[in-house]
């Protein structure tokens, strides 16, 4: 079987940039943002090897991978892993929009 490609949705890219920028601004340093970005990428490498790693959600085709205080919502297709959004689990769950 061919390796699945990770594809970030526009919404997911925006969320990732917002989170990394927030910590860089708050901490007056990019160090934590770089560590968080590296951790997310390491988790994605595991996800490519084991796509069913995340927990099932209320949406049948979407799973959630917990990465520290964040949940990465994704969908598995035959050749892709589509990242729908990155969610800070400390936020109000009623504000969560996956698609």
C-alpha cells in the first residue's frame, strides 16, 4: 500500500498559524512555537503509519488525535489524511467547526 499524503485544509492551516503566533507573541520567543510545531509533525508521522490512531468522533469519517492540549481532527481516504482543524481543548466545544 502506498503511503498516504497529509493534506491540511485552509481552516487547519489558519488555526495552526494562529496557535504558533499566539505563543511566539505571548512568550516573546519562538522557542515554544517551534517545539509545538515539531511535536505536531512527529505525531503526524505516526498518524501516517497508523491512520486509525485517533479517537472516533460523532462524525463517522472524522477522527481526533490528541496532541497535548490540542485535538487534530482528520479524515482518512485511500491516499490522503486530510487535516480539517486543530482545536485547543480549553476552548468552548460549542464553537468547534470541523468542516
